[in-house]
C-alpha cells in the first residue's frame, strides 16, 4: 500500500528561483532565506520520498482567464518548466507518476471532488521554486530526486475554493493514496503564501503576527483553521495570502485528521521576511 509519511509547506516566490538560477543565493539579501532551508535539504536526503504530490497554483501559465479549473491533477509522464517571460528556469524537466496520478484522479472523483485531468502542461515557479528550495539545484544531467504529481488549485480567479473544501480534499487524497496497490512513500506538499499582496493600495502588505498564528494552528488545530472564511485570508494576509488554503490540502492528508493518531511531529519550522514582496513560511510535518 502507498502511504503519506510527511507533508511540506513552503512559499513559492519567483525571485527565489531567479536568485538561485543567477547564483545570488549567498548575497546578503538572500543568505538568511536559503539558510532556513538547509535543514530541509538535509531532511529530503534523509527522508527521500518515492513520489511528491505537489499542491500549487498556476500563475496564468498553463491556464488563463480563458479557462481555469478549480482543481487540476497532472497525469502526464513529464512537465516542462514554463517560460514566464524571461525564458524557462534552467531546472530539470519534472517527471510525473501517471499510474499513481490516474489512480488518485479515479478515487478522488469517486469521493465527489471534481478534478480536471491534465495530460499536458508546463509548470511555473509555483511548482519549481518549492522543488529548488527543498532539493537544491540539480547539477548538469541530474533530475529531481523523484517523480512529482502536480496538483493545481485556482487561487487566482474568484471564486476560489474554501479552506474547508481544501482540507476535506486532503482527506480524500489520503484515502486515494492508501488504496494504491504499490508500496510507495509519498510526501504531500502545500505551497504558496504566506502574507503578501502584489497590487493595489495595500501592495507590499505583510502580517507577521497573523502568519505565525497560521503556522501554529496548522499544526495544532487544523480543523479549526479550516473553518476560516476566505475573506479573512484576504483581509489579514493580503490578496495573495489566499494561496494558504492550499496548505490545508496537505494538512488534511495527514494521518491524525480522522484517527486518534498523535499530532504530526514538526521536523522543521522557518519564517522569514521579506523575499521580494512576500513573507516566507515553511514547515515540515512527519506522521508519527
Ligand atoms: O513577492 C513576489 O514578488 C511574488 C511575485 C509573484 C508571485 O506569484 C508571488 O507569490 C510572489
């Protein structure tokens, strides 16, 4: 049986990818941020998954206002890093896991969540920056450490899904993974956030107190956190703070949610302001 053993939560700012790709990660501005991910890169080596189920949002790259699915699962063999205006990031093609992805699609749709099936798409910084932060930059000829199943959530065009729906979807994903008939160690990642607003009168908004409280509640009281209405995210964490509902998908997939299992172990926690216009938050939770 496949099993979700851990979840990872991290922001996905595009400038982080640019800093790595341009060799600027040891600049005074960036060093403290990348230092916060050193334990994470070691943790990835010590806890190498067979597959990463990576929840992220597309930024008008694969989708656009012409057509934007609420939840979309990648069932392809591979995904090319997207050109977001400055050429594609010089990072490896992302290898998929079509068998597990198709199984999850079947199971989750039968659990009454409507997913869009994506057999071809490019992946933008929402997916590749978390991989870079957690895995470092693969050398020439190297790939990412394992296959990745991209799972795109619409947090760009209103209406967006509620935190509760994302949390419940995480449960359905866990059921799906656990009914896959192969012994696979799966990690689920929730990405995006934390507080940031990129446009309008409140551009540049950061809310450290709210972010730290979100991290606490994500670990200790995810059921309560899932009830928070979307307007609270936008009001408190800025228009792009709504990306944090994606973290609830990963948290909903952890084993303590429906059982008396202990609260997951916090393997690493980190918070840093600023990275470009964004507050960077990061957690690694292990099922016990
Ligand atoms: O802080 C920023 O610059 C920034 C830009 C684009 C994004 O998608 C984002 O999440 C952050």
